[in-house]
């Protein structure tokens, strides 16, 4: 089986070369690009399984490059790197469907875990009321997503490819039972709740039970897409 190909984009030669070398030691094929223009040209020439790009670069920044790549192959996961805790450009990429974000300096194991997850193209499972519509909206942003309208079957529907699950917390005990069932699975899943009528005690139980985030309806779709990306980046830290 051929190795997975990773495009590494950073204007800092030391960071770029170190990251590429470490990925090759892990068995990946790593191709380097020093800015967004070079990255987009490489991306148009050949398929890559995943892209890792810095946000701030000359000529074309990482977000502009991300957008160009999404136009060519929207399904390819793109991991954003930044050294800035607050980054407006980064937020734009996250709401538009970037796979995850990592903050410099980062432990190499976090990148390894993200790359291993990203190349297998994990899915987001949406469970509860309006699941089909929300899953379709996530898919339109370039995320793999599927629906499980029945909360009771969420754990069964979350196969080995699911790394994030979105639960309708307005279902109350049903959502919390689904959370518990998902928590008993061997493979960890980041849990995000959406709610409009759920009481504070349900939200507290969800978060104290290992929930990653709870979004109040009506929330912009971009807020959920961003939460998925941040959940993936944080999960890779553990």
C-alpha cells in the first residue's frame, strides 16, 4: 500500500523542514511548500491526502490557500497552524470547514494524531431532531457527516469512522443516555450538544459528563463547524 501524501506549508524553513522530516519518519510522504502560492500550485498538480498549513504567510496566506484548495478538492482535510491565540483569519477558515487547528509551538505527537485521524477522513454523526438537515449542511461545508435520527441508536450508528457526535440536548434524558452509551465505546468521540429548551441542569450534566461544547439554538452553522474543528485539535492533545 502506498504511503499517504501530506502537503506541509510554512514560510519558516526550519518549522517546515522539521515537520516534513518527522512525518516521513512516521511513514508518510511529505511535500513542502514555502507559501500559499506554491502550495496551491502543488495541490493542483497532484492529489494529497491531507494539508497542514500555517495561517500567516507572504504572497498568499494560509486561509486564502485553503479556499483555493477547497475549490479544487473540497473533501481534502486541511489542518491550520498558528502562533496567535486570537487570529481573525483562522476563525474564517474554521467556519468554512478546516479540519482542525493547532497552536505553535505544538508537541509533534499532536500533529501525528491529527494526521492519522485526518487521512482516514472521519465522520461527524448528528443525532436527534433535524439530524438529516444538519448533517447535509455540514456536508456542504466539506465535512463528512451522517444522521441518526434516533438518539437511542446513536452509539450503534457511530462506527469506527466517527470522531465527533452532535446531540440534540432538547431530548433531555434521551440525549444524556446517548452520551453515556457513546462514552462506553472503546473509541473516544468528542460530544457537542445543541439546545434551545434544555434546562441548565441538563447542560451541566452534559458538560460534567465529558461534553466538549454546548451550542444554543439558533446558532450559525459556522459556529458548529468551528466547534468540530476545535474538538478535533483538542482531542489530538490527549
